C-alpha cells in the first residue's frame, strides 16, 4: 500500500466532502462528525457522483436517484450485498490521505 495525499486537513473540516482522482479512479472523501471516510466515487446504480450526495450522520444519499450508502461500510442501506469499495483514510503531515494498493509492476 502507498499513502496518497488528497487534501490538506486544514482545508477539509467536518462537514466537507470532495471528489479526487487517484490513478484513474474516482474517490469520494468525506469528513463527518464520526471521522473521515473514503469510498469509490461512482454510485453502483448508474455512476452518480457519491461525493456530491447529502450526508446525514454516516449515510450518504446519491444525488441522482437517491440510493443510500453507509460510509462506515460502503454498503447500500437496503441491500448490503451492494457495497462501494472503501479506502482506509489516514492523516499524515497535515494531509488527508488514502491508503492505495501498489500498482502491479
Ligand atoms: S446513480 Fe446513484 S442512485 Fe442512481
């Protein structure tokens, strides 16, 4: 795993959300009252922008058609078999980072 910095922690207070591209993948990053969460940024329904969804507690609602996901698990609120890939978030040297798999050589 390698640590990929996304944004300065000082610029990403609680209540923030953002969309970042890491090696061609969209990552949706959230800072909620419960901490930081990062999931794949494309909704499993039709690719809606998860990072632009409304957040209530740890639940994010896709802005396109309302699918809801638990940010703690990535699971769809009604069907846990549908699960957004998650990324581990770490804060290092003032940056909010995701742990990213090493690309196969
Ligand atoms: S694209 Fe997210 S609910 Fe349809």
